[in-house]
DNA sequence: TGTACATCAGTGAACGCGCGTTCACTGATGTAC
DNA sequence: TGTACATCAGTGAACGCGCGTTCACTGATGTAC
């Protein structure tokens, strides 16, 4: 047993503190909520001094943006998975909606941070809308696959926007206890989401099976 | 000119400081945003010492809840006005939706506080859902007026929920600059809202005129 | 292979700040006699 | 109509707190010769 092993606790250099800080932020978010997400709390959670994060992020905002970025990436992956397993394009719209809301429900604090940082800049991130295979484009393409006329550009944009807003609205409201009786009546949260989506015209009327 | 007139600035006793604090909070919200809404900032804006609010509110939370309550009351009034001026029940649904989103857009910080305080308790306020003539009930009644089968209780609840969530989602997304080109294409923000609502099935398919 | 040295990635103490809240106080008001 | 007194609604100073950020520092690592 060598001397150095006694001091094995943690090497002076971390290896990938940037990554570790983002993970620590996620844990803080999950356990303490968005209001507790301070730079110091994240450093504490990562087991590092309050000054250490400044070697990896310019300031608190930059850390928050990295956390949000992580969130959008996760959300995008969840949507891609949902779309992949849908049997038809029309069904894919519902799957996308349910996957979106479930993501928000499973990561409520992260979801909040994602939209809060976006709102601070009045600007959705490219991963959500902007990139060619952004989440927004996934929804739009799915609508076209479901039979929406691709020459009606404005109409498709509006339908995509409507779908996204609807899902976001449901995601934000789903936590209120006023809706518990509806979840029960529908036979569970997922079923409740599906039922609400039925009323939201996710798939344009003339295309619904 | 009496001596006391020289010191006319403000009487020692305020008259209605509670009311004045809520108004001051609204001004702080509008000009500095929700993150600046501290008890001290509100007292400052009202021209009063930091301890004064404690004679009217137990703590900061209670002040925030009073501000939120004020917001729900204003929103309810906006919805009532919108419903009143609609020529038909089906049209009323659209008017309600547009009025809702416009309220959120005109009072973004207040709107945030309303939902933030509600979310902290996972509980929507009675003015919104619970009271017999709450905003929620206004929407549900309008749906029934538009021809929804009142014996299909679950269906009506779901349709009402869908409408509310849709409007909330649009209200939260409308501020992002990604949607500017759609607003332009539609010929203004209001027209954009209406166009999105067209895609949201606010009025159930089988009832739409 | 060894050594000098630049660079990188941490430490920990300190800064000033605004916050929520408490406290002893005081000025103004209303009421009983 | 006056006066004593309880009560109400303010003041302003102070408390402790956690925060974001800076700073001089130091330990670890990599590279040139």
C-alpha cells in the first residue's frame, strides 16, 4: 500500500471538470430546483472551490447556457427516439407530443432552465429551431410526411408552431394538481396527454386518419 | 402658509400602503422584470422603509401572492370582456384565446409571476380554476355554448384543458424572435395568434362553423 | 534520461452587494371618560 | 371640549446569509533541450 493511495480522494487536476460541473448542475437542479442553481452550489456539488468553474466558464450565464444546451440535446434525442418508433406519420405526431411532455415532466427543473435562458435572449437555441435537423424541423417534416401540402409553406409553419406551443403549454400545466382527476379519469398521465392532444389538432383536421 | 405644509411631502401614515405596495410591485415588474421583484425593491418603489411592508404582508411570499392574485383578476376581466364582445360562441373561443395571449404579451413579467407562484404550490388559484365563474369555467361554458355535448363531461374537460394549454403555450412562445417572420407573414401579431389558433382546434372539429 | 521552465487547472481567502427579516423606536390616530 | 392612553403604522439601523467574482497563490503537467 503506497503512500499516495492514502490520499486517493481526488487528484488535484480533475480531468474533465467542465463535464463534471454540468452534471453537478443537473443534480442540483433535480434535488433543489432552479432557484438553488448558483455557481457556488454547483461548485460545492462538484466538490471543488467556488473559483474553479471560472477556468471553464466565463461567468454564471455561460454555465447556465451549457446546462440548457445539454437539455436541448437530451430533448432532441427523446423526440428522435419517439419519431423512430412510430408506425405511421400521423401517429408520429402524437408520439412526438407525448415524448415532449414526458421529457418536461421528468426533468421539470431542467426544462425550466432551458426556456428561462432562451427567454432571457428572446431567442430559441439552434438545436430547437434553426439547425436543419432541429427539433422544430423534426415536427415540420413529420407533418409533411403525414400528408400536409409542402407547397403551403406558411400553413405548415403555422401548424408546426401550433403543435409546438400546444405541447409546451401542456408540459407546463401538467404539474398542477387540478388536473389529477383528469389523469385518473383517463387512466394515467400518458393517457391524459394523448387525450388532450386529441383535442389539440396536432395533426391537421383534413389529414387525421 | 402653515408650517406643516412645508413638510407636505407625504403624511406619516400612508392611507392604503397595501394597495400602494401591490401597485409598486407592478411597476417594478414592468420596468425591471421578475428577477428584480424583491421586497426591498417594492418598498423602495413605494417610497417606504424596508420594514413597512411587514405591517401588511406576513412575508415576501404573501406579497407575491397578492401581486399574482391581482394578475388573475385582471386576466379574468380581459377574458370576460373578450367573451362579451364576440358575436357567436364559436367566435368567442377565438376571442378568448387572442385576449389571453394578448394579456400575457402585454404583461409578461406579471404573467410570469402568476404562474411561478402557482407552480410553487402546484396549485392554480381559485380565480383561474375552482370558482364557479373562474376563467376556466368561462372557457368551458363557451365550448358548451358553441355546441359541445354537455353530457360528455370528460370530453368537455379535456377540450377546455386543451384550449387553455394551447393558449398558454402560445403566450409563452410568442416572445421569441424566431416567430417574427410568421407574424410579418400573417400581417401582425394578433393575426398571427388567430392563425395559430386555427391550427389548434380551439373549437372541436365537429363544431367548427 | 534529466532538468528547467512555461502553462494549465486548481485553492482558499476576501471583496462588496442586495437580500429577507427583526428590533426597539416613534409619530399619528382613535377612543373612553 | 380636553386629556390620558392604547393601538396602529410607520422608521432606520442592524443581523446574518449566500451570492458572483477577483486575486495571489500553488500543485501538476507537458515540452524543449
